[in-house]
């Protein structure tokens, strides 16, 4: 069954993987301000056509973009304060910069100015935004206001009447927390307004924005609190089983993610409405969307909640084919990419190929010494997307520095170069990726900068010290960037 799924531009091109938090910034984390525009200009100047990033949602304290407070909302910490100053909604001199909540305090200040000025044009724009996004914004704004009210406790520890969403209790909360709710709405309005400007600028510079959608959502999220019927849990938020993955190359005991599993029977009875709304928002933000852990649309690893590891889980089949069919019926243009890494079985491959979805090939997985490893360039197909590594991998230099990661003799024979200088080794891997038949080659920014393991974005299965890497423009070596651009020309990207 061939579907109209192939709405992705398959022209040969190259892109860079960089989360906006990794952009340079004076406040310890990048945002979608001036540096984002500068990065788009950098991509355009050097021939890159795609900017890939991680999910943009508001994170919990661990900063993981894969465990967000909402599957729709933008992270307010990504909001550009310079943009607010340009609008005269923020005077940073009146906010204490040494306060650890400096960004949040700036947003509070800006919201006060915005609502006080009562400008007809801006009022009209925010009202249009509220109407257009009511399908998620109403619940999300109340959810965040309640979290603040209850000292950031998860919703399943809130009082019974609020946890169970009793109508009278919710109405009273809306009245009592009106100013908090208005603050959240303002932040989301600003985020989406700024993001649309970024997307327009990217389009002008022939750069596509490539987003990432986690397959699961966090237990403590607006989605789960407001629409519990979509998840396998009782009304108190208790779960018998949770999500994760079995033991693999990243972890001997598997990964116990802890996300709620979907009630697929209920979802199917609604014609997957929850998913349709989710994709509606993602399509507003991105030109391409990667479904993280795509194999979870064929079967998911179900772990007993009581277990401390993921070892004793089991695969449970889910109606992914019906979901994708329904989505492609609903959206004329649905540019999906399958993250098909890990334990990939024939049914998963069949699901991906049925909908003609691009998959992923990662060179760091290729060199175990077997010449039929699917990640080796001679096994790639034009419908694949090739990476040197992803946000879950080491940097390529860090990977090369540890010979336990690969079969050195095989790698040297394959690339026809003896591994010697760090720069040459990384460039050899980048050249290999560029030469692949895959239509899109994506390089993590760390590899363009030839950085070692200290620049790693994430170590799967660990908590703490992840998601914090930032680059500086002075780390760019013009000669190296020029060499990589030459590879692009050489291999017609």
C-alpha cells in the first residue's frame, strides 16, 4: 500500500543538528533571538538547507526536551528577551540580573507592560492566537497556573477535586488564578509569534526547520492531566505499566522512561483525535517532523511500574498503521521522518516502507567490522537520512578517540585513510556521510566544530549534566567549514 506520505522534498541536501538552547547566549542557555537568525544566515552562506533541532516544549527541571510539560506549548525559556526590548515591553535594567529566575522575571515584567498598554492591534493578535490554539492552550495555561499554585508538585499530588478535574473546582481555580493564566497565555503568544518570524526568515534563506516529536509524553504534563482517557492509568494517575526500551547498545538494563502508555483502544474510537491535534501544532512549527522512537508505533516496550529496570518488559503491538492512515487522510502535507534506530524488526520496517517514510542511518553505529551492517554507506538508500551521530551519541571526535567503540582496522580500510590526526579523522567521517546516497545528510554542530566528548549533548539513561552544551562562534575554524562545504559541492548536496 503506497500512501501519499511522500510529501518530503527528496532533493539531495545537507543540514545541521543544533538545539536552540545550544546557540550562544549570555544567560547560560541559547534562545530564539538574534543568534538564531545569525545561525540561519550561517547555514545559508555555507550551503546547508536544513536546521534540525530537538523538541521545543517546556521542560521539567532536568531540562530534557523529551519529557515536556506539554506536547503543544513552546518553552518560554527560549523566548528572546531582545525581541521584547525591541517592542518596548521590557526594560532589563529594572529586573535583577543576578536572580536565578531572571528570564522568568523578565517575562513577568513584559506581560505587565503588554496588558497595561491595551493596544488594539496587539489585543487583536493575542485574541486570534487564543482562539486558534484553544484546543490545547486553555488546559495548558490552567495546568501551569495550578503547578505554580501547588509549589510545582506534579498534578497527581494535587487535591482530589482538582486532580479529578471537577467542574466547580476548575472554575474556581480559573477565577482565583486568572493573573497566572494570563501570564502563561502571554508567554505562549510571544513564543509562537517569535517562532513564526524565525520560520519566515529561514524560508527566505532557503532553510527548512526540522523538528522532533517524542513518541510519548511526560506523566506530569497538561496532556495527561487534561485528557487522561488517552492513557493507561486510573483517575488518580496510577499506572500498572510504563514505557521504556529493552537492553541495547546504550544500556545493559534497558531504559525505564516512566512515561504513561497510550490507551490505543480509546484513541482508535476517537479516530486518533489527540494525535491529529498534536500534529496540527507541530506542522505550524516545522517543515519536517521526526517521530522519535518510531518503532513504538508498531509495538511498545511495556514495563511493570513496580520494576526498577526495563529488563522484564514485553512488546505489545499497537495500531500504528491505522494511526498513520488516519493522519495522512487528515493532512494533505505530512512530512514525517521515522527514527528507526534500536531493535528494528520486520513489522517495523514494513510499517515504515508502507508509508514511504525516510529512516535514519548513523555512521557511529556502522563500524563493528561486519560488511553487512545497515548503517554502512554502501547499504544506505536514497530515502534515508544519514548522520555522523545524533544528540544521543558521543561527538564523532569523542567516538573516534575510544577504539572500543569500533573496529579500527575495518574503519581504516573502509575510508582508505589511517586514523591519525583528530581533524582529519572527523573530516573523513563527515566526507563519508556527505558521499552517501541518502538524500539528506545531517551533521551535529559539534562535528562541524571538531569537538570532543566534553561537548556531548546527552548521555541516554543518565540524569544530570545533559542538555547543557552551548557553542561559541569563535570555535568555528573557517578552513574546516570550507572543507565541509567543498564536500557538499563534490557530492551534489
